[in-house]
C-alpha cells in the first residue's frame, strides 16, 4: 500500500504493482523479538513419506534446522534494511516477513504476486514455499552482484489449505546487504480505506501513551488513519500523563480523547465502532490499552481487508508482552457444544515460542487456520459490518469479541486472524480471571452468548458445566467467586432489557460484596498470616491427588457430604492448615482443607480461605435451583435474547448509554 510501481507488462498494457507486505525489522527498543523477523540456518521441514505423503514418525511433530547461527541485531541498518555477513545465510521464513500465501489465496481476489528484492553486493537469493503440512519446497535461486533489484513472479494457486512463501539471502565472499524487499500484486490503482483507530483504556496511561508515541514515530503507517481515538474510562487520565502534549502535537490533529464512565471493554469498543461510523471511516481498528503495537500491522491489516472478496473482520495475533517471542494462539473458534474457546487445529500450541521452533521448523503453523473470532487486542472491523449487525453487546467484559465474531459469521461476514500482524499484550499466565469479581462476567456472558448462538435446543453442555463449576468453587472455599456466579445466573434470568442500565453499576456492586468474604480479602505481606499447622498428618504420608474419572462422582458426593456435616475445627480459624501457591490451587486439593492461605495469580498477595458449611449449603441449594431454572427456561430465554439483540446492540441504545456516561468535553 505504501508504494505503487508502474511497469510495462505487454503490448499496450501497463501493470500497476501495489505493495501488499514490506519486509521489516524490529525497532531498537524491541530487539528481543528479532526471531520473529529473521531466521538463521538451513531449514529442514516435516519429513513426509514420498509414496503416500504421510508424516514420518522420525520427525512428525516438528522440523529441525541445521547450522543455526546467532542473530546479529547490530546488523539491522534500518526498519527495512539489514546486513548479511559474508559466508552466512539469513532467512526471511519468519512470522513477520514470510508471506502468508494461503490466506491471500482463500480470502482475497489476488491470484499472482511478485517478490521484489533490492540488494547490494555479491550473493544469492533463494525463494521457498511450503504446503499445508509444513513440507518446504525450493522455488528458484538467482545469483546477484553489485546493486540490483531482483524479482520473482509467483502464483497463489497451490495454497488451497495452507502454506507460505519466503526467501533466503546467502552472502558470498563479501558482505551482502538487503536494501529493501516487498511482496506486490498487479491490480488497478485503488485508494485505501480509511480507519478510525480506537484504544479503550482504564488507568493505564503509561501503556496508552507509549502506543501513541509508537504511532507518532511511524507516520508511514498512519497515512490512512482518519482519527486516533482514545476512550478513557479511568481516573488516571492519559491527557494528564507527562509527554501527552508532545505526542498529541506529533499526531498532527488526528488524536481525540473521549472521557466516559467505566463501561468496560465492551463499552469502550462500542464507542470506537460508533465513532468510526459517525465520522465516515471505512474501518474501526480496536486496540487494547495494555499492549505494544507493531505499527506495520496496521498497514497489513488494512491492505488485506481492502482486498477481501467480501467485508471481513481482520485481526492481529497476540504475543506475550513479557516473553515477546511467545505467540498466545494462532486462531480460535467457539466449541458450540461446550460454548468455550477452542483451537481449530488439534496440533496448535497455546504459547508457542518462536525461539524454540521458528516458522520453518513448525509444521502446524503452515496450515491455514480458519476462525470464528479474533480477540479485540487488535481487530479491524469494516464499518459496513457494524452498520449491518450493530455494535458490541453491552456486557462490560468477557465474551464481547467472541459473540461479535459469531454474530458476524451468522450474517455472512467472516473473520480472519492474519499472520504477520500482531501486538504484544500482557498475557494471562499471571492472571486467573475465573475467580474473584470477573467470575460474574464470565458466567453471565457465556450463558448470554450461548443463548444467542448455540445451535442446541438447551445449550449443549453449558448449563451442566455451569453447575460443575459452582461445585468446584464451593468445595474449594471460593465463596466470593461462587456468589458472583449466582448473581450472574439471576441476572441472566432477568432478561436482556437491563444490560445497558447495569453496565456502569454492576462492577461496584460486585466489589462491595468482597468485605463479606475472607477469600476475597488480600494482604500483600505473607507474614500477616499465622504460620500453618495441620492437626493430623496426611493419610499414609501421601499428599492430595485428583480423583480418577471413574471415581469422580462418588468422590465429589463424599466430599460435599463431609464439608456439609463436619464441623470446622476452631483451630483452623486461628491459623491456616497450609500455605498454598497459586499453581497448586486446584479444587481437588483445596476441598480437603478446612482453611488455607492461598496466593493470587499475580504473586502480589494472598487471602485466607476458611470452610463455611452454612455458606456451602445455601449456595449449593441456590446453584441447583438457578441452573435447573435456566435449563428449564432455555427455550423462552433464547427467544427473548435473540429478539432483543438488534435493539440492545443498536446505535440508538448505545447512544443513550454514551450520553448518560460521558464527559461532554473532549481533548484533541
């Protein structure tokens, strides 16, 4: 998109070559991500049987690579140029620089591409491709010298199920320099779509300002941004952060800040969608606040979306902000029987580290992954889709992105999780959002999404699993979490009409309950608790272990009876029986204690769990009643929520909510 070249293509014809993807290198502040941009050594892909194409047991899961050398980050000459030291090989079969041919083949009208590589010095340029099974194939090699531009014309026809293109550079007896490289398509000149880039933020002004600074430092990626919108829902304002005025000036009038009450991620992202339609943008690009963006991803998402055969939601991938070569997921679907996020391809790995196994050495990364939705850490949504199916559900947090993807899919609008476009986001390794205040939103919104989109008469397993989860939390002494889940089910039964009215008030209500539950009261100092003591040693000297599948039902029944009938020893209220690390906080272990101090996922504090038979009895009874009522009323609730969907996601409904919860003054 950044370059259009005009070249003769035949008698009386002129080819307009437009850039689809440029080769890039990490910025100086991001050099620990170099493995996402380049690779070293000679790749050996998955070994396939030459008779039937089956994977060899010798190397069926991963490829391998030989003669791998250290990446020399000091050789990066700019964002688009690098040195290849004499006698060395550098491969661009990497996450950010290989060309995801199968995605272009499937979703766009592009059928032929051109690879254009500008080099100086003596060396060779080799082009490779892969298939969906990760088998690597040599395409062509050209020797070059002096300062030259080399081109390769390539077809996308062989990439029906997966596969990438990439190239390697090999230096000869002297240093070899890549000046620039890009993947192009021949097409009629077109004007790129316009984008409103929106960041929803809550008390993360440093993160937010950092991303604005990154954007300002890469003006080539901002050409088609009509507006950069920050929806600030916190008390620590981005506009008050030191350096804000400088970055505002550097963005040349494109930055606007809207202050509104905390309406959650769904409220912030709905505002971004709303404003993008109102200002006439072709797309809304939604970004989380606790990310670091690769700015080239903005250009890549827009370039791809502009060429899709039909309006398509195009999302970027998420990498771990604190371990930056680790990919969270390559794509997600919703398992509609359980109504839980799932992986489309069985071989996919959550948390794949490209340092351990780069693109060329990881066969499952070569299969195209078709998804139901993309996380809203980075998602480009056509405003044509927004005008047709509405804005986000008013559900505060959790399931808003997945539900929107399913809603778009039902209306005929696909979602693509696009390789080569990504952000670094705070991972969920140090979070546990199934417990505490977030449990309410997980429970309620999963049920609402299932009512809206489950193809099963009574939601598949979702209600049954809801009951199981209640039992697990309760026998683990997580009464605050269980209380939030019960509140969630009661609110589901009240119907969709209240969702907008409770959007800003539900979280304070949930947090106010924390004072009633010791498991929700955290202390930062581990010495604030008495030392642990068990009155009886473990039976036969063994620790606790999970029950087998066959023993699970009788084990659970016995555990519940014991917790309901056995009095809580007074000593366990005076001192805990154990200190339990977060990673050991499993329901089958916690159910065997009468009290324990448990650390939180972040490692910043701990709380004291104490068994309470009265709470257990009351909450188990209510859980059984509520789950039974939801299951019984499922057909009625399903019709009610589906009939209300258009209204509660409409521009009119959201406009009333925005007006009731917005600061009328804006910063620009």
